[in-house]
C-alpha cells in the first residue's frame, strides 16, 4: 500500500527477443527492471486479473458444455468418477450460467415493449431464479426422497452431479430465449437435459439393471411434471401484466 492508500500494481508483460527468437510470457515489471534487460520488445498486458479469470471460466464452461451436449455418453465415461462438491458445481458452472440467464431475461423483457418495464423485467428474473431453484433442489432432494421411497440408499452426491450437468442445456437455451423471447420455441431443446440425466443415471445411480431405466424414467417424469406446472403457472401470471 503506497502513501496514497492504493495497492501497488504489478504489470505483466510479454517480452520477445528478436535476436534469440524467444518469448517470455507474463514477466512482471519488477523482474524486468531488476535484471536490466535491454534490446527487447515489450508488450504490456493491462487486462485486470478478474477479467482474465472470467475469460478462463467462460472458456472452461464452453468446453465442458460442448463435450456434454455433443456426446453425453463419452462425457459421463470421463466424469462419472470425478469428485466435485456442490459448492464447486455452483461456483464454476451453475451460478455463472444462471447469471447470464438473468441478465438476458432482464434486458429481453426490458426492451420487449414500447416502454421500458423495469418492474416486469425484474419479476421475470425472479421467475427464472425460482425455476432454477425448483429444478435443482427438487431434482436433488425430492428425487432422493423418491429413491428412498423405493427402498434404495441415499443418492444425494450422485444426484448433485446429475442435476448440475443436466441443467446445462436448460440454462444455455434460456440465455437465448431470455434475450430473444420470440425464439421461445427453442425452449424445447432444454428437454435434452433429461437425456443427459438418463445417460449419467445409468452410471451413477447403480440401480439393478432390470429396474434401472424404469426408475430413472419415473424420476424424469416426476421432475418434468413439477417443472412444467411451475413454468406454465408463473408464466401465465406474469403475462397478465403485459
């Protein structure tokens, strides 16, 4: 902290040596000055650290989503045994996607009519949060109770992974339809998340093989009914404000 109350900033630079043909990435200015390097071409990177982290997270989510959607079977073969906590799923996947959905929904509703509707846009944002919460918590804890009702052991950890990844198609489609409401018909592609749940459930839920698909389909149908009722009823209520 300097005399002005500001934290010192260490600049990261790309340093290239044209004679030796070498590039030294992310060398800080202090190191550069200490060694008194001369005759080099310097390109400073002034990008704030939080921007760099956001770009890295966005790239990670994009890569994971691509693998998950294009080939769910291969995805689950690779990720079935990985160990992630609920906090990691929320921090590194669900909350960033949900934030993008909320921004898209807000601005999509805000500019949809001839007058700017901040209150209505905010209500649609609240609806998206409620639907997400219902999909996640009913999908994990409600489904776990259903599984125990059928006489099987607690599956909370497996369900947290299954529900987190199966929500990805729903959230990605919601970004598009939220910002461009006239593409509402694309919401049907969110159903693809149930297929992802089915593929992962075969590996993670460990039901007897003769009952496995039947139980997973019952879980999917129960969750789909709850989500459908909530989605339809809340949409109808908000449409009354139009």
